[in-house]
C-alpha cells in the first residue's frame, strides 16, 4: 500500500477504525479482541485476495474485505467463539460477489454477515469498537472521525435523515407510552453503537444512495425499520436489520433514475 491509498475513502476509514481499535482493545481486553480481529480480518482478507486474483492473475490488496472484517470484529462480542467471526467474514465477502445489482453488491457485507450469525449461531453483539466502555472524552474521537468520513463520502444527508427520524420515532413512543421501554436507546452503549453504525456502516458507498433526496428517503426507511424491529422483535441487531432494508429499497431508485457512481468529496474540500 502507498500513501495514495490512505487518501482514499477506504484508506481513511482503515486508519480511523485502527485508531478506534487502539483505544478500545486495551479496555475490552487485548487477548480477546486480538483473537476475534485476527479471525475476522484474516478470513475476510484471505478469501477476498484469492477471489480477486482469479480474473486478473495478479495479487491485489483486499481493502474492502479488511474493512468488512474489522467492522464485524468490532461489533461482535469478543467472547464469541472464533469460528463465528470467521464464518461471518466469509459470508460478508461472498455476499459481495453472489448478490449483485449491475456493477455493485446489494447488501452491506458486514451488516448482512452479522445478522446471519446472530440468527444462525445466536451470536452476541457488544459494539465494543464503538468505545462504550472507554472514557467519555474518547467519544469525541468517535464523533469527529465519523463526521469526517461521512462528509468525505458525501453521505451527511443520509446520516442526518436517519438519526432525525430514528430519535423522533423513539421520542414519540416515550411520550405516548412507557418511556422506560425505550430509555436504553438514549444511553450507553446504544448511543455509541448508533454513532458507529451511522458513520461507518450506514454510509457504505457501494450500498447507499448518491442523490441527496434519495439519501433522505432511504435514511427515513432505515430508521423506521430499525425502530419497528426494535419494538416488534427486539434483539441487538435492529440497526443492522434496518440498513439491510435500506439496501433493498435503494435499487428501486436506481431502476427509476439509472445508477450513478458514488462521488466522494475532493480531499482538499473535505479537510477543513
């Protein structure tokens, strides 16, 4: 990898996630976190590097797979068996090639993999990479880096629409019903998980809308599905189920308007 890679959205996100890992891993336990990271990232990278070599005949750095593995590891409970992280990573990478629309994958690989292992193995999610157990001052790092990358990939309307509708739905529920039922979404670790989800999972460029109006509409859908799943079914994966619903809705926009390549903001305008 060169310095040019670290100026791309994938390279920047790799650096950001690594920085969060440096903060979170010692707090959660280096032994547990290093094993789940090695399992998730190792399987994802190995599988993707082989798949990438087949059509080109040359080795290529599996940047997307590494990010998928990092996100999976940072969301899963580090106390899950290592095979759960490995299977999740394999599902995520394979889904990019097996479930596609035109030139892009349909589902967010990490989100799909985490939902599958949650219902297949009963895998737990702690979102430890979102720093819920870290000192409160570190949450500034989570928010600042998240805002930066969301702006870099030009997805701030998506994030704002999702967060606005999400909290509006839960706030309305608190007023008309028992507020204790939804109080957890305003507390640690759910608030940190929401930030991590909004900035680093929801904004995945290949599986999210380009046009601002589409982002706003899709963000509302993701929020309402997440809210509905929380209220009707429960489970720690309600945010991930929401983004998968958004992944299904977005192609409806493509069928009407034609696909546009996602456009990150130029680096010099993103860094202020």
